[in-house]
């Protein structure tokens, strides 16, 4: 499970954790290589917008009190920036109001997020249920911005335990599905498509020659990115994919709630 590291206020000024309070540490669920892959997804989104969580890839040891416990090799994990710090960095505050629909959020940032989730093949998110989405705003009366996190169920990560919600009628996480709300006017996507084209080289550089990732995975990921760029630069494919939420016969209006809390 992920761990929450709770630091003392008296943490030494010489520590890299100075001024930190509580930081989430993502630990391997099945294999540490999937943690490394998810880390790369965070780094990609950092290149789209500062309204994103900064992350640090770390290696950690478990130290056991039980002398009979078997030692394990150091594992990769991800330290994720605190929500309030991310909000403060963007001159904003965290928004806790529960009843928020996607249409009530800042459109440009929502499209950034929705198109990015489509790029990485992630359908495990929703604004309504705050499923892997945080909201920030300049103040309590301002329109909120959407900030995604938790990408381990994305097709680009290809974790073996990740499956799309059955209601979406998808065969695997490698099958993309745009899950924004219905926008009939395709001109409203123009700015975000330009932004993703401008960041194309930056995205590929995240993976190119990356020694932390396996060669076969790198090749398949480049193909996965290639397919995304073929889609967004083909007007017919783009319209077919991004107007999917407007279809009455599709699953574009299914809202993901995630696992129920006990």
C-alpha cells in the first residue's frame, strides 16, 4: 500500500525533507518497474502544466524490528508533492467542495487533463467523485482547476493488475477512450491540440534512451505515443474520438467512482 510519511516540525534544516509535513510514498504493488513507469507519466504531465504534482523517484529500504524477517532489496518508490504545496505553488488553495461537475471547472485545464488521460490510456478518473483528481482554485469563489494524479491504471504503464471499469466496455487499458464531456464544436480543442503537438518532442525525450526502462517497453511506448499523435492530427479520427461523449449509444457519460470505502 502507499505510505504517508509524517515529518516532525523540527526536521533538520540540513535535510531534504525540511519544511515538509506529510508526503505520500508510492510503493510497488506488483513490481517496482511499474512504479518507475508511473513516475515517467507524472514527468510528462509536468511538461504540460505547472498545475500538476511534482514527484521524486527514490529507492527505499524496509527495516524490520523482527530479527527473523527476511531482508529485501531496495525498491523504487515515488514521493508525491503535498496537495497544499502544489496549490500554493500555483497561487491557489485546495478545493474541498464535493458537488463539482467537469463543466464547472476551468475548461482549458480540464481539456489538458482529459486529453492527457486519453494519451496515456487512463480511464480511472472522474471529477464528480474526485477519483484521482484534485481541485484547486485562486480562492473559494473562483472556478476550480483540475489536477490529475495516480496513473498506475493507465495503458502506458501496462500494469498487469489494471483493468478498465466493466461499464466502459473496453477490452484493456491499452484501448483509449476519451472521457471528457460532450463538446460539439471541435474548434474548442484547437489550443489544447496545439499544446500537445508543441510538447511532442518533450514527451518522447522522457522515454528516449531511458536506462530505467526495459528496451521492449520503450519500443511499445513509442508506438503508443505515435498512435496518439496520428489521431490528434487526423481531423476525422480526432472528431470521432473526442466527440465520443456526445454519442447516445456509447459509454461516454459513465462516471467512475472507484473502489468503495469500507
